[in-house]
């Protein structure tokens, strides 16, 4: 099996030479490493359309759509805002695996259809419960914030006892 090496674009070369890593860069790198992407893809794949052998434009891969959806939810983007963010942010394009020199980003309508597919099959809650359980097992918590403030933070230990009630002996700093 041969590996095809693709030459980097000027934009990619410029981006890799930048001096400062932004909070968005760090956040997306953390998501890339910490989220069980293969598990999430397996949860969505049975519901996602397979266009093999069909006419028309091929479907965008489930991995790319999942990443776009997670970006949308973490940064609080509208469908159109998320599409714009993909075009505006090299960090988001890198996270999604998009090279604008070779392909276009999924449009807002495609994201809308994907989101509706997830909602119609009750997958939205399942996906984020899976992500949060996976992060919690590593002592992390995903909190939604503004566009630049979505962060992974160390989760404080619970102050509730086994019965689910607040334990007067426990305190949070």
C-alpha cells in the first residue's frame, strides 16, 4: 500500500509557522485527543445515509460531520455561523480535516440536515453523554462558553453523598 503525500498549501505553511497557539487551537487539539471519535462515529453510522452506488454528490463523511456538529455545539454557532467559522478559522479546518485548496466546507444546509438526523434519532443527548462520560473518567468537564471561551476544565469532586444529597461534611473551594 502506498501513501499519497499531498504538498502543503501556502496557507498551511503560514499557519504552521505561527508563533502563538490560540485557546481555540489548544481546545480543539484537546478534543481531538480526548473524544472517542470512533465510538461516536459507530453510534451515528447506522443512521447516516450511504450514497455508495447512487447518483449525485457523495455524502460528506460521518467523521467530518460529527466534528462540525461538535464545533457548532462547543462554540455556540448557528448553522451559517459554523460554516463561516470553518472558512475563517484554520484551527477549525484542521480539526475537521478540510483543505480549502482541494475541497469546500460542508454548507449550513448540510449541517442542518445532519443535526436534524441526530435529533430525529435521539442521538444528540447520547453523543454528548458519551463525550462527557469519557471526559469525566479523565477528570475533565466540557463547558459551553462564548466562541473563544469553550474550555475543558478539571472537574471538582462531587459534594453529594451516595443518596444524591449534599453532604454537609464536603466543601468546594
